[in-house]
């Protein structure tokens, strides 16, 4: 299995900002996304194949992810 790439998209304040990080497995990729995305979007890639698009929503009492 290849290393997974986590593409973190810019925030509302700076929509052009983006970073990419690597992870060894899906659990680590999700943890990296959770730590590094305050509110916004990220994608998990395996090579050229997108595995998931993630949108983090911060609620008043809880944070949740929408995965597509």
C-alpha cells in the first residue's frame, strides 16, 4: 500500500492556502485531518485515486465530519 496523502484546503480567511501531508494508513490520515483542519475541507488520496472528501463542521457543542 502506498502512503496516503491528506490534502487540506484553505480556510474561509485564506481560501488559496493548501497543504499536503502523508500518512501510513487511513486511521492516521483521519487523525492528521482532525488535528490540522479547524473548520473546512480535506481530501484523502491514494496515489491518483481520491478515497474520501471530508468536511469538518464545528457545532456549538460538538464537531462532526461529513464524508463523501
